[in-house]
C-alpha cells in the first residue's frame, strides 16, 4: 500500500500538496455549515419546518453558498488588484492565490457531492469550475483564478433572492425588488461583461503559449471556460424572461379591475344611449 502512494500522488498537480489542508478544511467547513443550517434554521426561520425535504436541503445549500461567496469575493478582489503573480506569467505560482483556489476547490467538492437537489446545469458548472481550479496547481493559468472568482459577486444576491421567495412577509416587498435589481445588475456586470472580457483574454493567452501547453490541458481549460460562459448566458436569458413576465404581470390590467371598471361604466353607457335615442 505504501508503495502505491507515490504513484497516486503523481496524478495530482504538484503544488496542490502545499494546499491540501486548506482544501480539506474548506470541504469540512462547508459540511459543518450545512449541518448547522439543518439543525439551527428551524429556530430562526419558522418556514423551514414547513418545507418539504427537498426544499430544506436546497435551503441548506444556499446557506453554504452564501457564506462561501461572502468570503471568497473579497479575497479574490484583493488578489486581483494586487496581482502577485503577474497576469502574463501563466506558469507562475503564489501561496495566497493557491490558498484562494484551495478554498474554492473545497467548496466545489462539497457542492458537487451534495448536488442531489441541484439541477444538472449546476452540477456541470461545479465540475467545470473544479477542473479549472484543481489543474491550476500544475501550476498553470493561476493568475486568472481571482478574476474568474469575481463572477461570484452576484451569488449573495442570488441566495438572498431565493430566501425572499420562501420567506412569508418578504416576498414581493420593496426589499425583494431592490435585491432583484442588484442581482440583475451584478450578474450582468460580473458574469456577462467582465466574464466575457476575461474569457477572451484567457483564450488569447492560451493561443500565445499553445506550444508550451499539452493539448489535453488546453482542451480541459477551453471546454470548461466555454461551458461556464454558455451557462452564464443561459441563466441570464432566463433572468430576462422572468423580468419580462414580472413586468407584464405588474403593468398589465388585472381582470378583476377591468370587470369592476366595466360594471361601473355600464349605467353611464346606458344613460348616454338613452339620450341619443331621445
């Protein structure tokens, strides 16, 4: 068994060994937060007890996602601004960027293994992200990690929107509306505008160094990036359709109001018709 360990370790990116502790701590903390949510949410949110098991598991996943996104976004923003490796140094390594990626891998590992309530799109998204950050410990394209983790800037608003939908007294309130606008704006700016711009720069960088990168690694990164962007575009399209339906529902005349208006105007119409006949 001991003789197999060096052989197994050769399949892992070499710099991952410096961050395995952080990765496992991140994974187990995500599990602990989910467990706490399952046992503690009924005390703070009465509606939790009225949910079916699938909704309760989904609630717990959103709690984990909320904590993760609130931690990872400031961490990623600081490293994106400082840029300790250098954007063009695609084979460079930095310990703090490695820690950032390890935290993300731990969360993604937890998200994938607890994806019983998530749709197939979320599972594909999680696997694609995990492959990118896992292979960054080669090291390869590690400087791009902080910029792509800034996509998570929209996630806190997404989670809050989900909580508002299931919380009596908060759904369809002004607070819900303001959060929805923040979600729409942050998703568009972080994932569609900034995400597309960074992806184009990402593809340019791979093309410039394609002779120094194995075709297999190029394929993993290219396919993962295209998949992530397509999913972002698809989710943004769904958001646009939901906004359109909401505007139609709010702006369109309500059947009851139309009926009441018609009933109120009927006597006046009859009186006017009577005058014309006379």
